[in-house]
């Protein structure tokens, strides 16, 4: 990181331009004196060495080699920061203007007293870097939360007690209620159990389509959403880390399921081929007598239309399809089926920001279906 900036500075310095040297992590500019010591340490060390020879080792030298000598004391990355003293009670604390977040805030307090009342707001509302370091390990990889599912259980156990100040939502009594179901397709597939009659991928496909059709019973519209599996993505790296094995299978209808479904769905490439096969079969052979929309790969396909999208995960595609299914001309009940906690939090965000709205010409309810109940 520092070497990259040093190389850029040397290139600009040689061409007569002065480019500031700064830390990529904190964006702090290094003072000119420290910058010269850091970038020209080799040259200054050589000059000091030649002066040592000239003054002490030649026959004409006037200083003994045993005489005391002063160190060069070049500024380094460890000691270039300015030191500041801060009095706390009867103690004086020395702070260095480095990457310690609290120390930097205290230095700002001392130099800009007008920011003290706003310090709490600044810490709470603004990020100090593009990606918060707290969500990453020391090697830069994202932490995988181990207790994320506990949020879902806590919400299920919570009781809904509206306060007296809350006014009831007005819903127009007239008009037919249109029910829409949005399904996390891969969650359905991964929750299926392998039966003795499920011998090939074709039988698995048939069972999957029947499962979707049974879920869509009683709804006027169904949207089935598959994940988009990209090889070069951060999400794919997380999937590979969680996977027990990553055996790749050549997907075709006649392949025999001699392995467990968990092993069969362990490879990203296998799942990408499988989702395309299942999605196209769902559009072609499904007997669902309603508006059917299937999202897979980069496509959003219906009976009479086709669109493109750039989403990777069903986590964002499901809320996207909630917004796409809203029809302001009729009363609706939109239900989202998914076991994913991330989907729940994104749907809560939609509602809290008023993206769905309430009234006589908007969505009347949004339901999240999860768990086994």
C-alpha cells in the first residue's frame, strides 16, 4: 500500500511534479519532511555512509572512529505522526495521530472545539472508510456470521402490540384482492428430501415443479426467483467456504442421483446449469393457471415478456420482485416465501422507507412466510 504511493511519488518527483504521499487506509497526508525521509532513505543513507568514511576512516580524517556520532534519525512510518498531549484529570496522555480511531477523534476535539457537540452524530452516521474493517478478518475476507438465524427466531417470538398513537391503516373495501406469491426457488430445492422414486435429475425436476405448483395454489400470480451464480464474485467465495465439498456434475435430465442432494448442489457451476434447466422447464411444462414469472441467470421471463437484470443473489431479487409486482390499480396481498434472514431485513427496509405505501390505490399487505409452519 505504502510502496504503491511511494512509487507514484517518485515518478512524479522525477518529472518535476509534487504528488502528496498519503495512507490509503486513513487518507492522512504525510508531512513533507517525513515524506522526503521515506522516499529518499537509500540516498540519504548512502550520503551519511560516505561522510562517515570521509570524516573517520581516511588518513586525512580529523575525527577518531571511536568518537561519538549522531544517528541520522530518518522519519519512518512508525514515528512520522505528530504527538499531542491531552490532559485527563490530573494525568497527561500522549496521543499519536495514527490509525487509532479514538485518538484521532480526541485530536480533532482539541483542534476544532466547534465539532465537539457533533462528534456523537459524526461517529454514528458516517463511515470512516469505504468498507468497515469490523466486518472483515485480518486477511480481508468477510466474516461469516454464525448466529444470523437467531434474528428470525427472535422476531417470531416477539408479540405485536401496537401503541395507542398508531393510527390504523386505511384500506379501501371495494375491489378484488389480488394475491401474489414470490418464492425463493433454491431454498425450496435445498429443503426437498430425496425419496426412493427420485432416481434421476428428471424426477427431481418433476417433484420440484409439483412443489412450486402446490405452493402457488390460491394465488393470482406467482414469481419464482433463482440465484444467479457468478464464478468471479464475493458471494461465490463465501459459498465455497461454506461448502463441505465442491464436486461438479454434468447436468442433464438422465443423470442418476446416486449422491445426496446436498452433495449434488455443492458446486456453483452445477447449480447454475440446474437452475437454468429447472426454470425453463417450469415455464414450459407448469400447469399453474395464473401469471407466472421466473427469474434465473440474468433473465426475468413471463409468458409474454422477457427482461434482463444485473442482480446476483435472491436476497436482492426477492425485494426487487416485490416492487415489480406492485400494481397501484388494485388491492394486493404480496407474500414472500424464504427462510433467509437477509431477505427479511431487506423487506423491513422497504416498508420502513415507505417504498410500498398504503392506501386505497396501493399494496394492502406484505407477508413474509418462513419456517416450517
